C-alpha cells in the first residue's frame, strides 16, 4: 500500500481499514476529511488519498457532494460475497493441505491462539479480524496468488457484512472450525480440509440475518481514539 499511496496516506488507510475490520468504525459512519486529518495530524490531501484507496477496496463509499462513509453492503452484496467465498475457498483449502508445511502450521496456530485470546478479553472485533486473516493465510499457503488476492478482498468485505448482519455472536465461541481446518491441513488431508471449509462458510452464512440491517454508528473520534 505504501508504494501506491505514499507513507502518510498508507498509514491512515491501514489504520482506518483496521478500525473497520475490528468493527470500531461502523458501516454508514461518515469519515470527515477534516476530522480524520485532525486525529492523525495530516493534511486533507493525505486523507483524501487514503479514502480513495479504501473506496477502491470497497471499504469506503465516496458520495458526491456528501463525503466519505464506511461502506454498507446490501443484502444482495452480502449473499454474493459469501456465495463467491463458498466457490473459491474450499478448493483453496484443498490445495493448501497439499502444500502446508510445519512453518505454515505454526503461523495458523498463532492466529487461532490470538483469536481465542481476543475472545477471552471480550474483543469480538479483533477476534473477527484475526479470523479473516486465518482465511487469507490459507489462501497464501495454497500458492495461488491471483485467487489469494481475490479472497483477501472478499474477506475484507465480509467484515462489513458481519458488522451489519451478524445475529449469532455466540457462534465465535461455539465454533471449532479453524481448529478442524488446521488439523486437516497438518495431516495433508485435502478432502477433509475442503469439507471443513465448506461447512465453516455455511455456518458463517447461517449466522447472518440478511433480512435486517441495524444502524449503529458512533462518533469518529471515539472509534479512532
């Protein structure tokens, strides 16, 4: 991101993206250029470049004459994102199982441990962000660069979808899907990894209420402070 944006804008974009992924910035929240600039101590030009990058990543929506807002995926978009993940990620898990080495297992195990620690601290937003990174890491292990980049974008958009439509927050605590996936990868059991990913994504989809969208914005300064 730094090469494309410049160091200042990249820092702002990364920080805003993290806040969105961890649900500290709610879908629909207005991102005032002046306020963001004041929080980070940068110019409006730097902020504008960061917001334009996040818009390209579908995390921010730029509305003409109104400014920038955290994106709010529609029900249709939510279904499309998870249907696409269901098509791609099981086969990616299959490929990853054939390539997974001890170092990869250690990295994935670290993600799971950090996720559990975040849950124990009551930080569901951070746990969800780590959960998304777990999926991206599996795509990396599969050594399919183009698909991995696409999955990273889908996982990023999933964070917004979950923030809007998640109805079963206890699912995080109930789920052992990542542990099952890791064990299959560690055994190089491609079929089991593929099936575990299918079931995991189905469970994620059924934890969403795609008939309603609550409105939960808070102040920008509180979210980023």
